[in-house]
């Protein structure tokens, strides 16, 4: 298993894993991102995300997509948007290797915080995060506005 930084040619397989994750999270119709959007957003003039891939002889079997954010209280933050391993290879340590790669990137960048989210019903992921000593905060409520809500709000 090879863990490496992602490149633009990986994006079709990455988008496939994102769609697989959406099915696992019971929201297959929620993925509206496109390959063209990901090419622009990850490799365009102002890239806004990076990713690591886990690759075996059959291709890409896992991804960890992250970006830099900023905390007014703490400073530079690495936000892990998605950690995905194809279903047939879960629980083989691949997710841990991808997570470790992002943690090492956070360390190298001097990040003051490394954050991510997990669904409350995703018990295997929660068990992993508890095992590594992460803080699972039940106090904060996630807030989101869709593109449509943004348009309506700013009209």
C-alpha cells in the first residue's frame, strides 16, 4: 500500500470514492461536486484543497482530503474534510495511514489545530478517534447553508 500526495490525474478515482462515501452515509444524491470543479478547486489558480491517496496495484483505494483553515483563537488549522477507504478494504489499517499522513502534514505546516467531523452513528470511526486520543466535542452544533440558501440570504 502506497500513501502519497494526490495529483490531478487521481481526481476521477477520488470522486468515485467520494460517491461511495455518500452512499455509506446514506446520502447518495447529495454529491453535486464535479470532476471539473475538483480540477479547478484543487489545481487551479487558487487551490483550496489537497489530498493524500492510498494506492495499491488496483488503483486508489482511499483518500484523505483536507484544507487549511484559520481559527481566530488558535491560528492555522488543518481541516480533514473526508477520510474514505473503499468498503472492501476497511479495517485494514489504510485509514490510519491516511490519517497519519494528514497529521504529519499538519505538524509540518505548524498547524495549531487539526479538526474533522464524524457522524454520530459511525461507531467504527468514533472508536478509532477515541483510540488515538482525539477530543470528541458534543457541545458544538454544526451549521450549514446550501448554495440555494446563500443566494436567498444575500438577495
